[in-house]
């Protein structure tokens, strides 16, 4: 266990750590005491049928949803819905390589088992059912790896998911995405300070984490983001200052093994694992009313790939979010971003389901 | 000086090493005895006005042009033209960090000075004039960094360049491209074996060169290249085998300092250095009949960026090459690639100029 002050309420605000007990994993092995960090907004009604679930993306937590996506002025309105954000396994807040202790102590750090998107979804379903008695979700919505979990939910538990909104992510990860994530991983693991995963602090791996941020700079935004110097809106005066003041510190506080745990899942996200590799059959199981929401300038979950999947989902619609930020438009930096999200999610929630 | 068997006629076929004497550099300093590797095809006519110049791209040499682009069945036809391919400074065949000896011995390895695209073009102009007595070029054509040099030629020596065909490259490098190249560089320099540039063999840096190849895998092809498994056409049976059997060995034989020398130039390619930063003014100097030829799926010299520049060049035309390989379509792997190149270059050469 590593004491990393980033993964605390001081940085992430209030959340509850809820144990779901032993989680047996798809790849074999188990997490003896799986704890999920959960932040909720709004009130669960007596019928327990006004819940929305938000799973989180790579490196992200409930924090960004609380700060950007959720509020009385948004479609994700806690005055109407009980909104549950569950931080993924490996996020650093839920059970993760860096924080494994107690019953999990034997699987700390580099020995942490491989977790799959499906394991997260099974864990989340159990938590919602056992802890909140929620059997039906009005909406599952998530971005990037959150979209992977959204698809997994809609395929695995079609009776529980009334509506689904995968944003900037796919149901079946692409080979290009796999290679992108491989490059991210290798930036970290090639740092001599990584020491096969047995470093004593994330600070030992700061060089690798910085290079990892540098690869995000190439793929996370769009070519036009850099050309138009959109980072000026964040009050930086050079792209170097933006890297050093924003993207690098965003990642260098994080735990390397935690990032690698999430990346392993991301690389292998695939709903067709449920149907012997038949993607159309897997997506054909979806009964949720689904809006597929890619971001126009996304370089690694491009609209083309998202449209291909959308066309396999009965009654679904493609709703492209126009954003020059590309994938990291998910941060909601552009003033035009949330209005588009709110419009599409508002329409989706207004649909009978 | 490092003895690297890759940079020999055994791997690159015949070429001539021609000294142009001392080359003073834009950034200061000089190369005391600058030697350029030159491969020629066809015969220079008595009027010395049937020459075509091809400058080379990052990691490439004259070899790919000889094997793929030049021939009696191509627009670059040695039966009609005297075609001169000049390997760029840092290419490993021309004067480069790894091979500096003789008069250049004092500037070997990590002390090699910064060279700019403009230095290459000045060196090439001198070589053509002094060695071949060529004062006029029917065409300058190059891909990627070769396109950067093509633009530099057309802006710097407008009276000498009748036609220009920059393929998959820009006149002014973009900030996104700068960051992509930065990630490539850092993959190399972060390898402990790099040792500040003072390794004893490229084999010391094989890990870094492999990660560098891994980043090329992400940006060099298109997302669709990987999704459609286009590498199967090259007779590999998995993307991993393609990486290990093609992309990694392509780069791991190369010299790290040579790659870094070229990358430094690439990052800073900018014809507007001639006009106080005014790109329109620089491109306005071009009198060559110009076809701007981006590749449709290029992830770092996207059509959008190339079109913006093309629109600043009087009488120019945008000729997009359709190729799912993306930037590395330049290798001419797709059977549909060279027919498009030949058609456009053939039309361009048929234009009065």
C-alpha cells in the first residue's frame, strides 16, 4: 500500500467507500474485499426507479461529473434523479493496486490481478442491488472507459437499463486504441523508477508519467486544438506552459499501477465476449433506448468507429458532439460542450422507455 | 563515429557521397565538410534543364524512391528526366551525427549542431549548381519532411523551381506535429542506454527505438488501417507480428542521434522564417506550378492543414491521395497508391511551366 494524498476526499470531495465483498474476476483470481467509491446526488424515490448510473473513465473519478455534468441546470438533474457515480476499480479511490490493504493486502501493487470492464459492471450491479435496492436504471451514461462500461451494462443487463448514452467510447475496443494504450503503458513501465511495479512512490516514476502525459497531448486533443491554441482559454500563454501547468500535473500525481490496471481493462473492452465474438449479436441484445455520442474531433474513438456500432443497435441514434478539443472535450472545457450534452441527454431522458 | 552497417550500400544500393565543403548553419555553427548522399536516375540533357529533385523524409533515404517511385512506368521516368534524390543531412548516409569523421570529427554524436530544413535546401542547391551545373528544376517532389524541403525550395528559390509537389507534409509545421515528434524523441532519449547521446551502438537504445516505433504505430497509420487489418496484405498474421516483423526492425537498426537530428528539423520546418512569420507572404513567393498532395487518412499532416496552405499558393491545386494507410501510405504499400501519385505527377509535369 502506498500513501498517495491525491486519492483522498481532500482532492475528490465526499464519497462513500462501499464494500461489495469478494469479487471473482473474469480472468481468474479475485479481489477478497472489493470496495467501490460512490458519490450520489439527489434522492432515491420510494419506488427506487429514478436512478441514473455513471461509471468513470481512465484517470477520472466522480469529481468531474459532480463539477461539470451534474446539477439542477443540467439534464443530469439531482432534483429529478438519484444519480450514482461509481469510481471504477483501479481508479485509485475504489480498490486499486496502490491502496490494496486489509483483506486485499495479499494482492498489492504489481501482483494486482487483471480486471475487466465486465468485472466492474458486475460489481456495480451488485452494489446498486444490495446497497440501494436499485433494480432499474433510467439511464447509464459514461464517457470513454465509462462508455465501455455503459455498453457492457446495456448488453449484460438489458432488463435493467432503460436508456444508454455512451459518450466518446466504443463497445468493442479497436486495435488502434489498443496500440495507443500500449504506448501510454510503455511510457510508464520503461521508467527505471517503475521497477517492475514495485516503486515506493509515484514520484519515482515522474519521468514516465510525464512522457505518458506527452502522448496524451498528441492523441487526447485534436490537431486543430493545438493549431487554434485553444489552451489559451485556460489562461496559459504557451503550449509548453499548458503541458507543464495542466496535462503533466494532472497525471503525475496519479499512481502508475492504478493507471496500468485501468489501461489493461480499456485495451480489452469488448461486449462481444458475451456472444462468442459476434459484435452484432452482442449489440443486438440491447433493449435500452440508446444515443451513441462520439466527439467530432476524437482521434482514437473516431466518429466512424462509433457509427459502425450504433448502426447495430436497434432504434439507436447517433448524436455527434461537436468539439475541437477532441477526446478530452470530455472535461467540458469548451462552453459549447455541456449544452450539447444536456440537449441530447435531455431528449433521451424524455423518451418513453 | 559509430560503425552502423545499416548505413551502407549493402542496404541502400548505389549512391555517391558528394562533398559541398563547409556548410554554415542557420542556427550558428557549421559542418566543416558537408557530404550529401546522392542517387541519380536517367541522364542530364545538354541544356541541363530536365532535372527533378527529390529530398527525403524522416528515417527514409533514396532507396524507397528507387524501389517504388522512379521507373519507366512511373511519372518520375528516368527515360525523360534526370532524377536526383538527395538524402537529407542526418539521414545516416549524408553527414549525420553517427558518421561524422574527418573534418567533421569534432562535431560527432551528441555535439552535432542543430540543422534546419533551410540548411538542407541551401546545401542541395549548392550541390546541384556546383556539381551538376543545374540551375532549373522541372519538379521538386518529396513526402513528409521531403514536402517540407519542397516548400522551402519553392519559397527560397522560386526562379529555380518550375513545379512543386509536396506530398503529405506542410510548409509550416503544426504545433500538434511538434508534440508528436517530441513524444518520438522522448521515447529515445528516456532510454538509459541513450546516455545523453553518447551510446556506443544503436543496440544500446533498442528499447527506446522500439517504443519510438510503437508511437509510429499509433500515429503513422490510420485507425481504419488497424481495424481492417491491412497489414495482412504484407503477409503478417497479427498486428503484433506486424510490429515485431516490420515497424520495430525498420527503426531499431537506425542511429538514435541521426533520428533526433532529423526530428529537430522536422519540428521547426517553417517557410515563414523567410518573411518574419508571415506564412501567406512566404507562400505568396511561390511561382512554381504546385500540386499539394496530402494523404486522406494522415493523422498528423491532415488534409485540413494542407488545404489551408494550398489556398495561399497562387494557381495551386489540392490533390488528395486516398489511402487507408495514412501517413505511411508514403511507403507505397497499397496497390492504389502509386497510380494516384503517377496520375497527379504526370499531369503536373505535363503542365507548361
